[in-house]
């Protein structure tokens, strides 16, 4: 039986891609969407966020998929959890307090997959970064990410996940966001953010030691890689025990 979904951010680039691929797969029923204005997605209604609660009560989707902005996503998550719908959330840029609100909204109510990046390749990349950091903790480390000119949060949620992984393996280090002036490099992690054009998503981690450099990188060429991961998560999350999961759980990759 197809998994029924409602998409928050339905009229955006990610929402539109998710809707199209969901219909093409034949494994999902798109019941409609939520956005800042009315419209349609795959021939189904898109309602403004103010009407989300009644829309979910009417449609009763198995899963609500959210790719919006942090401030909107928190309320969308709260509304979906109250309606009893499982969640797949790819929104990034949450503050610590917003993450606390999300945990409180979901806890003991519904299952949710939360990831800063739904590319299967990126989730393998994160595991490679972790393995490299375990063995190269004494090396200098630099993180670089690039996205399209319209992306608002910086560094990206994916880059923040990379930094979290590095910190778990090499210990807490100062983050140097760009450099200028006259100062020698210290025991920090350099973080560099690029924005321009229609770059979908580039991330790299450089480990530099004396006489050698190792660089791990991932490049997304099309948003469909994120949409496919989100839809795989939507199929997986239905019927799971309430709580917050990651794409690693969906893919069976462990930590």
C-alpha cells in the first residue's frame, strides 16, 4: 500500500522535487502540501501554514516531510506530531532551544527521521570522515562548504554535522571561520563557507600533516539525491517506535 505524504515547503525547490519523485516512484500518495501561500503540488492542494492543523486532520497522512526554514519547521513538527503523523525533517539551521522544542514535541508521540543531509552518499561520507579523524587527530583540519546564493544558514547544517563528528573524535577545538590578518595557524579547525550561483552542495574535509594531505569530499549535482533519501526515510519511518532517528538508522550504517 502506498505511503501517504504531505510536504511542508511544497512549492520550494526541494518540495517540488520530492513531490515529483514520489509520484514517479509509484510507492507514495501525495495528499498535498503546506507553504507560505496557496498552490498545488502534483495536482493536489497546497495550503498556507495557518491551515496546516485542519488540513492534516482532514488528510491523515502517514508522513509529513518538512524542508522549510528552522522557525517554520518547529511549528510544523509540533502540528504534525499532534496530528499523529510520522515525520521526515531535512530543514537545517536549528538553534539548541529549537532542537529542545522539537524533542519535546516528538517525544513519546511519533517517530521522526531528522538529518541535515538526506544524500546516501553524504551519510557514507560522514562515516569516512569519522574514521579518518580517529587516525589523523594530530593533523591540521580544514572544512569547506559551498552552496547556491539563496541558502541562508551558514555554515550549512551538513558542515555543522561534520564539525560535530570531528569534535567527537579529536576533541573540542576552536573553530576559525575564515582567516585574515597576520597570525600563524593554531590548533583550530578552519571553516570556510562559499555561496554563489546554483551550487547544489559541495563539502570537503582536509587533513594536512607534514609531507602529506588527505582530502575527503562530496559533491551533489542534483537535488534528487536528497529527495530520494527523504522518500526512503518516509517509507522506513512508518510504524517505528516514537523517537528521533537519523538517516544512518534508515540505511543501517550504525552510529
